[in-house]
C-alpha cells in the first residue's frame, strides 16, 4: 500500500489503512463499513478517521439515507467531496 499523501505518510498504520480504503472506494463509507473492510475494531476505525479529518484528508457528511449516521470520503486531487 503506497500512500502518496504527505499528511498521511507519517500517521499510524490504522490511519493509513483507513485512508487507503476510502481512497479506493467508489462511494462514501460509514465507520462500521470501514472497520469491517479494514478488519479492525470500530473504535480503531473511528480514531483513525478523527486523525485523518484533523489532517484535512478525509471529510465526514451526513448519510442521505439516515441523517443520524456519518459517512466518510477521502479528499484527493482527482475528486473533492461535495
């Protein structure tokens, strides 16, 4: 897994994995979906997402199907979150 984003390169492994999953996804994902894909505990996924959000490489938005849930997406050069 090669991470090109400089803000992510120095982060812990779980954040790199979560970022990679989001970057490769064709849609926004919930923290539960991310945890399942990464095969990590939900808390680990949420902590990684918090770090990535703080670094400005991931954004959260409300799920259009269920406003109680947040969904996440990577900010990349090719594609910016709406």
